[in-house]
C-alpha cells in the first residue's frame, strides 16, 4: 500500500513457525525506535473478524470445504482491513499483522486442489491490497508441528491435517517468495527466537 504513511508488514509461515513471537518482537523493536505500530492478526484483528475466526480455527478439520473457507477468511479479512488496518495506516501508524492474504493463497489456494484462481479473483475484487513487506518464516514442518500441537490451544484445526499438509504449505510459501521477491522475504526460522528476530530486523531495516 504505497499511498499511506505507515508501513504495512505481514508475517507468514506454517503453523508453529514462531510468527506470533516474532510479530511481538518486531512491534517492540518499532516502539524502541519511537514508532507506534498496531500489532494485529488474522483470522481476526477486529471484533467481527474475531467472531469469524472462531468458526474457522475450531472444530472438525473437514468442517468447511476449501471454497467456503476462502469466503470466510476473506470476509474476516475485509472486516480487518476496514476496521483496523486502513484506519491505522491512514493515521500514519505501522501495521504488523500475523498472517494476511498469503495464508489464503497457500492454505486454501495451493494445498487441497488448485483453487488459487478463485483465491486471486476474490482477493482482487474484495481486498485488493498487499503488504509493503512480507516476512515468511521458513522451517521444517516436523519441528513446527510438534511445537504447534504442544500448545493445545483448542485452535488446532489446521495442525490436525498432519505433516504432508504442512510440507505442502511450506512449499507453497517458498513458491510465493520466489514469485514475489520484492515483497516477500524468506527468513530461516529454525534458530532461537532472538536470532530469528535479528534476521527479521536486518530485512525490515532496509524499508525504514
Ligand atoms: P494462526 O492463528 O496464525 O495460527 P498459528 O499461530 O497456529 O499459525 O492461524 C490460524 C489457522 O488459520 C492457521 O492454521 C492458518 C489458518 N489460516 C488459513 O488457513 N487461511 C488464512 O487465510 C489464514 C489467515 C489462516
């Protein structure tokens, strides 16, 4: 979103890759620089979108068809964009979001049948914006999956699709990074959190 004052940054990656920790650390670093970031997440990030989140992350893994999921995630994203992201950017604040549209491109668009076209069409007509910078935390799904399920948060619907699904997700994110090298940066996330945070700061620094 080049026309705003604030910087719009998304963090992406497979389940348990440490995005939430890194999003928090990035926001803290911004604050230490005197910036005033909005730290947010998807699905969710606004009251209506958080209601939709519960429909998506809880319950039976096969509760929704991929097509229905695309619509629900996009509905949540539209609310997030209207209620949280746009107002913050307009006010000159940075937005750091834990997931955005790339999650739909990969989770719904590239893993269970080739629905990428539908994802792209719905995105173009109802969302139509991309982050200025996307940090993709890349790591071995065998490691991240054990972390994710160990949390036992009750929000494990996607983790429960298992290792081959997470491997397909990893490839999907790697392909996105290769296709959009200006916006998307792969970050090696198989290291202790402080090292990963330093890798992230190195990339973000170039955009400040
Ligand atoms: P998230 O809260 O980021 O979970 P985690 O911290 O485990 O990564 O996201 C919840 C789940 O929703 C996660 O498994 C990824 C999935 N998801 C999609 O399938 N499509 C989407 O568009 C988004 C935003 C998330």
